[in-house]
């Protein structure tokens, strides 16, 4: 079963498919621009090396985008009841690694680290008003969908995985666009 079964028929229509694709990519780009500018505002010394920083952030978030898709599309489910039935420390550790996706190696840890870094930046960055609500809403929505795909019988369809990938690629391109120029303002508030 797909994550959004009620939208399967809607996405059969090419117009709605194009709208969904453009929306996922656009939301990602806008969120990336906000985060890119917020990083430069939060750490003003990075503006002295803005091109190096923006290219480094681009590749870091590109790796995150590429590595997050297999975790999102994974058919391996986590049984919540097994979490409470663990008897020894080895089983508990194994379940913790499974829940956080750490059992698949260094690259998964890198992707999780980038995601955590994004949430930390949102907490400490000078993002205010509607932009903060926008970034938090879509970040939490993606986190919810990822949790649904891991803890329930719902598995994302190929189209949903594609939208997820476009969202992350949008963030990657937005980070590059938002961090490529030096900033003068001390606050991001577009709303």
C-alpha cells in the first residue's frame, strides 16, 4: 500500500502529476534558499569564503539527497513490538541502530547527520515568521512520511519516492543559491 493511497488516482492525471513534481521541487528550492541564507547569517565568518562554503554545502546536501532516497524507499519495516521485547543489551543496541538507520553504514550516518544539522540550524538560525513556519512544516511533514514508511505497512510508490528525491534535490540547489552571495541583512523574514 502506498503512503497516500487516496492520491494514487489523482496522480494518474498528467496535470496533477506535473503540479506535484513542480511543487515538490519548488518547495525544496525555497526551503534550501532559506537554509542557505540562514547558514551565512548564523555564521558570518563563512561569508569570507562564500564560494567554498556554498559548493561544500551543495555536495553535502547532494550526498544527503542521494543517500536518503534508499532509506525512504526501503521495504524493511521496523516492528514496534520488538522494541519492547528486547531482552539483552545486544538486541537493544541492534534495535536502536535499526530505528535510526545506523545499521547500513557510514553513508547512512552521514545522511542522518545532515538531517539533524538542518533541524539544529533551524533552531539557531535567524529565521522568523512565516518562513520559519514554512521550513518547519515541510521538514516535519517529510519526517512524518519517512516514519510512516518505516513503522507501518505503507510503502511509498515509485512516484512518491520520485517526489521525495525532487524535494531533496530542490533543497540542494536552493542551498547553493541561498549561500552563493554575501548577505547584508541580519534576519530572514519573508512573511
